[in-house]
C-alpha cells in the first residue's frame, strides 16, 4: 500500500483549521505497522475457526477478551453472540459507531491455505463445510486493530466510539430468524449511545489490494426474500379442465414479473432485479397438484421503487391467479434495506481515504446488487460503507474467485489497508467534529 506523505503535508499546509487537526497519515501508518503482525494472527486464527451466523461464540469470546484487555467493558450476548463496547475519548467531540460482522458461510473451503478451515457444521438440516468465504474474519481483525489504536490514544481522542461486532450478517443459521444488525438494534444497542455517524467496510475480491471503493448515495441493494404460494385444485394430469393448475399460474406470474420490470419500471432511473431461486410443486408426472410455491429475491436501490415493485408483483399474482380460478399469496420479508452512503458524509470522508490509499487508488464503484445489513445502522444515522480491495497483485480482480466462492483468497495486505482506512476516516471525522 502506498502512503501519500507529501499529499498529507500539502493538506496540512493548505487546509482550514478543522482539517488541519485531522490525524496525520504518518500516525495512522505507525499504528497500523505496529498492529500488522497481530492483525494477521487474529485473522488466521478466525479463518481456521469459522462459525455460522448466530453461532459465533468462540469469535465473540476472542473479541470480548481483547476489548477487555484494552480496558473497555464490552456488552456481550447482544442478539445472541453480538459484542459492543464504547470507548470514551478524553476530549469532547462527536460519537461514532464502527461495525464489523463476524459470521462465516456454509461453504467448504478450497483455497489450499495452510490455515484453511476444516470445520463442518449442521446448516438447515444439511452437514456443510464452514468457511470465512466473505472475509468477515478480516473485518473482525481490522476492527480489533482499530479499537486497539484508538484506545491507545484515548486521552487525546475527541468524542466516543462504539465498536460493534455483529453476528449473522449473512443471515441466521436457522431459517426465519432475523439478521444480526436488526436484532442488535431491536435489543437496544443504541439505547444509551446515539452515534452521529456509522462506519463499516468490506474486503472485496472485485478490487485489487491497495484500492478502496465507495459510492456516494446508494451502493448496495435492498434484499427482499419473497415467497409466492399458488393454490389450485388437484386433478389427473390428462384432464386439466377438471382442476386448476397452480404450476401454469406460477409460471405466468413469474413471467409477468419480468415483463413488469421491463415494461412498467423506469430502469433507466434505478435498476431492479427479481429472481426466483426455487419453484416447487407436485409429486408425480401425471398429477396436477394442489399447490405451487416459488421463492426468490428482489433487489432494489430506492425504498419507493421497492414499495412500487412489491405492489405490482402482488397485483400480478392476485390477478393472474384470479383469471385462472386459483388463488395466490405473496409474502415479502426484507432482509436488508439498501446501503446508502450519506452524500455529505461521503464527501467529507473521501480525503481521508485518499490520504491512506492515494487518490488514484480510491475508486467510485458502480451499483452493486448484493446487499448488506450495515444499512440498518445507516438508516438510523448518516452512514459510510466502503470496499477494501483484497485480490493480490498480479491477479485480475475480474477473474478472481468472488466473495462467497470456496476459493475466495484474501491478500493479507488488505488487513493493514482496511485498518489504515478505517482509522484515518474515523479519527479525521472525530477531530473535525471536535474542532467545530
Ligand atoms: Zn457475504
Ligand atoms: Zn460479507
């Protein structure tokens, strides 16, 4: 990773007082250098011992122990395995929340790393391999590093920082339970601590190590899980006129949704994706069954568009079913709202990212149709979420195994880069707020 010490110096000479008090990149660099061996050790240990969403007991114990070693008093067991601790700075200033997610995925690791996961677990009735295939092991290590660096200068630190170690970002291991961020908030995470801003990051295979990606405004999609149940009337497969075929109705509704998006939604304004991942019905080739169920995901970037698409989907389902003499029930559960970076906060943060990564390495991302429940925090207070490149030099990020792949391979330089970026962003924010 390149550090722009000249850039930082120019910034100090030219800047207005609020910026001049921002933490110099040199201090961040020193803190990150000191922490780097520890970051790697934490991350490798977590990588070898991944835990599924809601089951991050060992991870949470390590986190809580480390936070206590820093002199903090972590709250544990929030939303099951969540951990949070508040660091009070010695000077008045703003309050912020920094979040890391802790959970791994039901993926059997194929990286061949010496510290690759051998862990297996039961996941929704199946025995599966467990792997940190999304890199949340790195997120935990990075946030522990940031906590350590901020705690070391607590007397001179303005404001306060809540470190949030969240379970189940990928969803709970048990079907039907809520995702971790919402659960933590529902359990009163912010009852006694109201942050002025929330920050989060993700290591990202789609970017080269050293690069940092972000986008002001919507960055990641809202993810809804939908299920459609079509009820018809069972009959012999040779005599469809005696019954009502729910399979044809389900197929018509599904195609109707695709026409609706293409013909009724202004996709030049904001993209919409509606996918069915399961279509289940029947037991035998010559029986028209009673019922068909479709299950899928809806991705949107604008809360109003989301509402509109769901209303149209519901109308299509009801009307198509009615036309065939069947009935249809649509259920939609929101797993994560869209992750929207506060535009003013994004503008404020960009110079901090440039300070640590170099201006040419800070890239504006296109919309990503994946989702993240960091949005639950960013929906309450201005939030900023960014991506940290994790694909090693010499490998094309476009060809590299993506996050969630069994061959997802994190270049560990991303640990220092992620810590430097988060530390610079958050300390600059706190110092700027204190100076006002
Ligand atoms: Zn993921
Ligand atoms: Zn993830």
